[in-house]
C-alpha cells in the first residue's frame, strides 16, 4: 500500500480539470464529486500546516 501525498492529490486534481476542459460535453458528475473531495483534502492539509489561504 502506498501513501497518498498532497502532491498526488494535486496531480489528480489537475488531470481531472484538464479532462473536463478538453471534453465539456461529457457527463463529469463523478469527477466533479472527486474534485470537491480533493479540494477539501488539500485545504485540510494546508490548514493543518498553517498555510491556508485567506478568503
């Protein structure tokens, strides 16, 4: 089993966003859910390190 890093999550997020941009005609419901999850995980990691961006 491999450890998933914040970098891995960022790469996955970038890939999903690129796919959506390249093919907006497809149904991306599941990808959008995953994007929301990845954003939360990345945000939580930043908050725990004290590097969260101000709103």
